[in-house]
């Protein structure tokens, strides 16, 4: 499309400029020209020096200048001649074509559109029109995966993720900030959350193997329609934050599988503080030592089974019973009773939530 735009501008300029003008791509092939017979010819020019320079370069009797030299250009204008007029013509043409290209990229770039959608930077009423204008299939399912690295991301990392998804018309890799990269994945019929978790695992492994970078991935829900993408993106953010609070060992967090942790995360802190005070009237949860908390954790992991828990802890059954009685005296809750165990489990999660003070979206 940009070639046709360039050709239109060059065609209009040919009567005002008394020499051959045109545009070459990164390999030196003429992609548009005031002399139509030259289109497709190669100049056999080493374009590295031309594209790396912000000033006109004279090569083989022609003056070259990169289009948009400040933004990693992939093409350059050329004007026949090596005089000052040729350099001035090249500057004027480069500015004109650079402006047209930038306008075209902003208006029609699909990746930029998707970024504006997930960040809520576009009006809902405009999404449908843009979706049709850019040729998006609005009937397929999509999901947002948020990739978060501990270090600041470099271009090579997003490029590595993009290389895993070469179809740029269906899958979009978007830099959100210095640490976050969003992957908007188009799904095939029958794909589900388990497939997305496998995909996320392959991304984690690839980044670790290629760049020695550890990352976390949050997975939003699968949505239908471009308009629903902001919700999936926010859910992927929440999945990462909730996982950071309640399950720090996980590298992949799925919004659909957050369970009660998601509910607690959405509660006001004042309500959580009131809950803890009401539950632990006889004593504070803060008074429990590390050994006691570890015992409680293992007791829950073994489904409140005293015999199995004592075996896993390598302690006598009576020792475990003694510890549980001690917990009952301190907190007023008997963990051998199912209802009390549920309350205590929730209370531990609420305490962890209050200690973490997570950022909410």
C-alpha cells in the first residue's frame, strides 16, 4: 500500500522537478519512480550507509536520502544528480513521503489499533468501524496473554516473542511498558484455556533458554469480538497481581483458575481487617509461629487428615493433635472441624493479601 502512495506523490512531483526521482527499498530496488520503466530495477547500491545516515548520500551520480531517518527507515528517496539542488529535492521529497508514511502507519496499522483497543484508548463506537476498515474477523475468539519480565524489556525480547507467532495479521505482540508485553492471540475453534497454558509455558521456556530471562504470564479469559479485548487484558493483569500475592511460585496465572483468591483480591482492605478482628477474637493470627503455620499448611494440603499429615511431617500423631489443640486455644478455631478449617484458610489468605498491599487495576 505504501508503494502505491509513494508512486502517487512522485507522479505529482515529476512535472515540478526537472529530473528523475523515485524511491528504493532496503535492498536498492526501485519501488516507485517518475520514470515508470525503471520500477523494479536494482541500483546495486549498498543501502546500509544510506539508511543509517540522516544526510543525503551521493552514489553513482544519484543523491539518496533515507525516509524517516529517525525511525529505523527501510526505504530511501533518490534524485538524479549530485549537486545542491539534488540534495534539496531529496530533502523535500523525503519529508513529504515520510509524513505520508507516518500518517498511513498510524491510520492503518493493525497492531497500533489493537494496542489502542486493549488500553481503552479508542471510543467503543469507533471500534466496529475500524474493525471493518482494517479487515479484522470479528467472529473468531481471541485472548490476551500478559508477559511480564523482571528486567526492562529490550526490542529483541518482543521480537523473540513475535518470532513464535509469525502471522502478524492474526497474532499481535505489543509493548505495553518497560516490563510488560501483551500477546493478543487469535484462537482456532476448539482451543481452550489448557491450550493457552501450554502456549504460555512454551513462551516462558523460550525466553529463559534464549535470553536467560525469567518471566511471568497472566492469561485473561477467551473473548469473542474485538470490543471484549480490554476485559481480557485487564483480567491478565489481575491474574498476575493475584498470583504475586497468593502463589508466588507460579510462573503462569490464569484468571479463570484464581478461585477464592480473586474474590479476596477484590475486597476493600477495611472489610478484610474487620473480618480478621471478628474471626480471631480470642487471639491474633500474628501470634502463630513459623512452625505452627507450616503445620497448618500441611494439614490443609492433606485434606484435614491427621494420620496422613503426621506421616508427612515425620511426627507422632499425638504431637500433631497437641499442636492443633494449641491452635484452637490461641484462635478459638478447631481445624479438625470442616467449617472452622474453611474460615481459617480464608483468614490466612486475607492476611497474606493485606500484607502484600497489591496494586489494583
